[in-house]
C-alpha cells in the first residue's frame, strides 16, 4: 500500500514537471520570455507536488495503525482487559491483530473475533481514505503549480526558497532527534540508577538482569555489574582482532 502511494506521488510529480515544462516552452514559442528556464518551472511543480504529498504519506504511515488500534481497543466490551495493566492490554491487542491477519492458534473469544473484523473494516476504509486525501493534495498542488506558470513568475527564486526551507527543516529535525536521543538516555539512566546502585553497576562483578516484573513471576533478585560485560566484550574483540590478522 505504501509503495503504491509513493509511486502515485512520483507519477503525479513527474506529470507536473512535464506540464509546467511544456507550458514554459509554449510561452517562449509565443514570443514571451519567462523569467526562468523551462526546467526550473518543471522543477517548481515537482517540488510543490512531491513535498506535501510525501509528507502526508509519511504521517499516514506513522499514525494510521495507531489510530486504528486505538479505535479497536475502545470498541471492546468492559472487562475485556484491565485498563491499568499495560501488559494485558498489549496481549489482547496482539491477539486481535493476529486474528485479523488470519493467524488463529486457538479458539478466540467472540469479542476478539468481532474486534478483528472491525479492524479489517477500518483498515480497508483507511486505505480508501488515504487515496482520496492523497489525490486531493496531489491534484490541488498540480493545479496550483500549473496556475503559477507565467512570464512574470520567478520560478528560480521560488525553487531556491523551497530547497532552503527543506534544508532548514531537515536540520531542525536532525537537531531535535539528537536532543531527543540524549534526553531519552538521560531520563532512562536516571530511572535505572534510582533502582540500581551506581557503585554496584560500575564495580559489580555479577551480571544477571533477571528480575520479576510481576508478583506471580519467579526470577532472581537481579545483578547489574557491568564489569563482566566489559570483560566479555574485550575478550571477543581481542579474539576477532587476532583472527583478522
């Protein structure tokens, strides 16, 4: 599905490039000299169509399954799972998804079968909606890009502005991603060291990260000394380096 959407974006953007290129060439044949090259007018149409269309496809890819799963879980009857038990909720959702894909390993309860059918219907409607929205975006930007072609339109300046804005957005995303990774590491480290002693982690001689997640589970107390992990890594590195020589 995603591949078909991206292919449609490429085709419509290519069509916009060709239409604007031809229109600019017609202006020259009629004795009107545009402010930019024919290729620049075509490139303006390509960027104008491709960027918002591609952004929609990415957002649809990231959010559609989440929205569908949320709607499916909200449709379940009361008592299907404990709202405060994240593990139980994930287990129920995983089973519903498996049933919707035809992967049935036992006799599921009727409400799960109904939820799986509902999920399939939502997914089909979602696919149709994605094509409608993408068609509206691509078609609207195609018409807009074609309308901008005239002798007075500085296509080169517009293309440069679009590219500069795109590079700026990419830079902001890269910086935000880096900051997010750092904050995630910091907060997760603080949560970890709130439960594990700093001294035990850096100077502990045992590594056994098996702890009970629930009251009914049986597991060890957990030991998180990183020296055995570090030593194992160094030994593997030394052996690999020796074999590589």
